[in-house]
C-alpha cells in the first residue's frame, strides 16, 4: 500500500512536472511571435505618425474668449473692430471682398522665378518702380510640409494642420475633409464659390455642398498632359467674368449671381515633370503656356470695369502645392520638393489703403521702429504653406480653423494699421495655444508645452502694456509724438513676440507629426532584433545538439565549435557581416537608404569573388567552368544598371531611352521566349523521369504544361504589339487593348500555376524527385512573376528581365550536381545563397528606377491598360509594380 501510494505520488509529480514543461514549451513557442508583433507595432507606430482629430470647431464668438480667457486680458478693453458682429466680419473686419486661387501643381520656386516673365516678372518690376506699393505683388518661397502630395497639401492649405504619412492613402481618392477649414466657414456663410481643375478639390470638398459651380477633371493619369489644363482654359474665363460681374440688376435684366471665390487647379506642369522631367522641352512649353494663361487672368482681374466696383478688393494667390525633384517626382521632403512658389497679387483698390498705412507708419516712426517694421512686414522672403490659413481667414473676416498651426503673415495681411496686425497675431497665437493645450489634454501629451507657454506669456505681457497705453491715450484729446512712438514700438514688439511664439508652435507640431519618432523606431527595432537573435540561438543550439549525437566522444563534442570556426569559409564570414550591417545597423542611416543600390551590387561582387577565391583554394573539380559562372550574378547586375533606363515611362511619351527602341524590346521578348521554351523542356524531362519511376502516363499534366507555355508566349506577343503601338504619339493612346488582354491572361495563368504548385507539394512530397519537380515549377512561377512586372512597368523591363535571367541561370549553377548525383560542384552554405538571392532582388528593385521613397512610386503602372483610373485594378497594378520584386524574393523560402 505504501509502495502504491509512493508510486501514485511519483506519477502525480511526474505528470505535474510534465504539464509545467509542456506549458513552458508552449510559452516559448508563442512568445517570439507575440514579441515580433509588438516590435512591428511599435516600429510602425513610430514610422507612420498619426494625428488625432479633435471634434471641435471655431466660431465667431470665440474671439473675445481667446483674448480674455486664453491670453488673460480680462480687465482690458479689447473691443472688436467696427462691424465685427456682422456675419461677414467675424474675428476681424474683412479687408478682402473677393478671392481667386490659381494652383499650378508642382510649381517649383525656380520655375516661377525664371519662367514667368509676363505674368509674374512684369508685375514685380512695376512694384519695384513704385516702392510704396508693397502689397500689390510679391513672389515668395512657399515651403510645403512632407508628404509633398496634392491631397495632403490641399488639406494643410485649408485647415492649417499638418497631415502625416499615415494619410498618404487618401491621395488616391475618398479623403473628405472633416476638420475645421476656411472652406467650411465660407460654406456656412453661403459664399458663392466656383471651381475648375484637379478633381482632388471635389474629393475634399464635395459639390454641390461647397461649390455653386464645379468642373472637376480626372487627375491621376500622369501621362495625360493636357486634359485638366484644357478644361481650366475652357471654364476659367467665364468664372472670372462671374467674379467681376456687376452687383446691380434691374427689372429687365437679372444677371447670374456674382461669385466671391474662384479656385482653378492646373495639372500640366506636374504631369510633364512625371513624364519628361523638369529640364526638358515639353516642360519649357508647358511653363510658357502657364505664363500666358496667368497673365491673361491677372490682367482681367486688374481691370475693375465699372465705377461701381472701384471699391472691390480682389486678392489673387497663384501658387504650387509642392515642387518636384530633378527626376520630376515628389512626395518626400527634399529641398526641390518642398520649395514651391507663391505669387501674391491684389487689385489696386486693396493696395492703396494698406500700403499708405504702412508707409505712414514707417515715416512716423523712429529708426528703431522702422527697422522692426521692415523685419516684420516688408522683408519676408518665404513662408510655410499653412501660414496662409490664418492670413486668409482673418482677411476674409472668418474665424481661424480650430486645428490651425500656421502663423499669420503680416506682409500679406491687408490691415489698416499696426495695431490691427498685432490684434490679428494675438488672436492667432491664442487660437494655436488653445488647440495645442486641448490636444495635449485630450489626445496625446505634447512635449515642451511649458516652454511654449512662457513664450506666449512674454508676448501677452508686451501686448497688455500696448493695450493699456491705447486705452489711456483714448481718454485724452491729443497725444504727443513720444507717446505715439512708444505705442508703435510696443505694438511691433508684441507682434514680433507673437510671431516668435507661432514659429515655435509650428516647429513643435512638425516635430510631433511630420518627423519620425526615432525613439519608438529604435525600441521596436530592438525587440525585433532580440527575437532574431533568439531564433539564431535556437538554430545554433539545434545544430550543436545534432553534432553531439553524431560525435563518439566528449572530446570531439567539446571541440566542435573550434572545428566549426576552423572550417568556416570566407563567403560565410562576409555574408554574416553584410547581414548584420544591412539588416540591423545600416537601415537607420539615411545614406544607406539613398545608396542601397550601390551597396547591393557591392555586396554581390564581394561575396561572389570570395566564393571563387575559396573554391580555387580548395581545388574543387570544374572550378574553371561552374565556379566562374557565379561571377555572372554581379556582372549582369552591373550591366543592367549601366545600360537599361526608362523604367515606368511609356514609350509613347519617351523615345530617349535605348530600352524603349523597338529592336531592343522585341529582341528581349524573343530571348525571354527562348527562356520559356527552356523551362518547358526542363518540365518535360522531369515528367518523363517521373513516368519512368512510376510506370505511369499523365497526359493531363502535359496538356496543362502546354497551355501555360502557349499562354506565356501569347502574353509576350501582346506586350510587343502594345509597346509597338504606344511608340506612336497618337493622342488616342494606342496599345491599351493588347496590354489589357495580356494582363487578364497573366492573372489567369499565374493563379492556375499557383494551384498546380500547391498540388505538387501535396502529391509529390513523399517521392524522391520532389525537389527536382518542385524546382521546375518554382522556376515557372518566377518567370510568370517577371512577366507581370513587365506588364505594369513598361518596355525597359523586358531588357531588365534578360539580365535577371542571366543571374537566375548563375544561381541554378549553385545547385548543379556531379555525375554521381551525390556532391555539389560548388559547396555553398544555404544562408549564403539566400543572402545572394536577396541582394539580387533588391538590386533589381532599384535598377528598375524604384526607391524606398513615396516620390519614386511609378504611378504610370495604374494606366498601362486604360486611360481611366480604377481604384481596384489601378491600385493592384501599382502595388505589384512596387512590391512584386519582394514577392519574387520570397520564392527562395519555399
């Protein structure tokens, strides 16, 4: 009985220990995936910055609360200007009656400075001849915040916020603006507005909710250079006539309701940049056309016509939403992308009063105050795009949008005197602080708010002194020149301090919402690195256990590590070093991201040379033939990047690339047809070997193989016809039907191949020829993935795939077996081959004119088979054009 009890106790203990051991094993299995997901979440959250939207709006009644409560000016008279209770005069009395916005998409500052002599240059010369006319015309650098794509820029220009990279998907449509904006205030005021041009405006502000009249045109086809601009040229003159229409009517004539706001968005400069680049003849022609069109529009706006309209102030803003790189792209934060242009122009009726007030203030002030005034108002050469939001809002008599982070631009603000400008800056500063404080309390805590609050308090203190002097002087009948000078100095000092606060607040917003969270990225990357090291430890431990089983004595087991280090090869050491640097350290370097193509080809060259050197050292058989073929991998890659260009460009709009020549892409397609025939012969040989071993005959697989073969050849033929037709400059854009058919056939063929490959894995897993059968099917799938990339990229990719085929051939040599079918000719570790494959795929990605940047997305991939953009098919084509290379790289992990 005692023995039975002990036995049961031992059994229970053993069972309990087994359960604990099993639980630990389950935890060890579950923990790495969970840590991986945590690391990815932290890294992704830090990379794709997001800004929470607060459900609050500004109202006309907020002005007094901002000055009294936010700034603490409770016991001081801060009465609003006359007419402030009017619906058209909210926080400030409006100084602009009508507004015209002309957007020239991707208008870089140097374009506006040198290529617009009639529209900009002539008016700037007239301003310089009349030094007192400071507000009539100005050309400024218009600094955009990344991401420099149209949708985000328009949101920033209307809300004053800082859209983040997490909003990038909205650029493809469906991104309705839900935040406070000056467009929303105009709608509430029932202001008649009209629009023509890029349909992104209508996506953000739908018609007819916002627009009295709207003429949107599709904007996503970067190969279409003229449709949007021609539409603007058709409707803009009529809209400007409605804007200038007389406000009177009689019993016999009821004219169309005059417009108060007109928005036009030209798109040709942006599309020419994507297609040809910024320094080409088509760009020069497009800029000349824009100069002529803008000159005619500005001339019409300067002609006020009837005497009844002599008091109408019309403000015109001509600007680019972003710039472009030297390659004609945009989306990032380089100097060429963020330096857009703003041409500010007002009708003569606006300029006279504001200019004279500035001149009078300058004359009446001392040298010190005059210097401050020059710095504050007259000498600003650049401004942030979001700074337009508070400037426009207050000039139009509107509240400033609740989430605005921009600072009022005094040089563009048509105020009657400096005290009005100071009041406007005070309202702007109070509004920005209210938003930042609310955001920090209710969404995410913001850093350095105390320092920012101190800056605001300093500006408020000076403004309070200025207001006290103003109230004291109002009680007297006359003030001395010294008192007037002191009041002017205090007002300008307060304005300068409010501007300083606004600049600091904008920098804080950019730091939080438009710059990557480096700390979060490091934490996430560290967790992922720890998981990787843990996996490496498990692999080494498993290998060590296997060696222990095979060793006959403990002495051999203890020396196994020394034996491993003694037999390690040079290419293995180099692969480990390159892997650590490229996967763990270098990705945090901007230089690595910019030069990854060069680093990839360098890694390929060094490792392949090491393989050749190591093989010669070990005196392997046939080293002069098979081993030297390994050098084809870096040689083909280098030849690819040297001789092939023009990826992502349609042959109908670019004949300056050798790979776009019909002889080159037809010859490349013929070679790829030969490669496809070679794969067919390989499949037939494998099938014959299987039939001999199994004594069976499977005609269905033969029919399937032949179907794929002829389908692939037909796709190559359709591509040749499509590219040939697209070389014609016919505006009907020939070649779409053939390309669409090729795309449909490719999708069907690839899906069928994928299903057959899965069946092979299930049916042949137990056979000895499983590996060889699977390799031919994987080779076919790799080939078809390459065809898909050719369809969505263009004719240059045909030549690229020729070079890549040479690299694949060299990789196959690494798997070649001797006649005895037992030893490989070149004994290379699997992880070395995997790393070489990864480098080859990455180099192919960069050599086809891709990059790890939004401004290098090849949007033309969405239009290889159609002129109209479809979110599903176009988005899928663009996704495959961008990520298809990585999918090809994953085939090695099968």
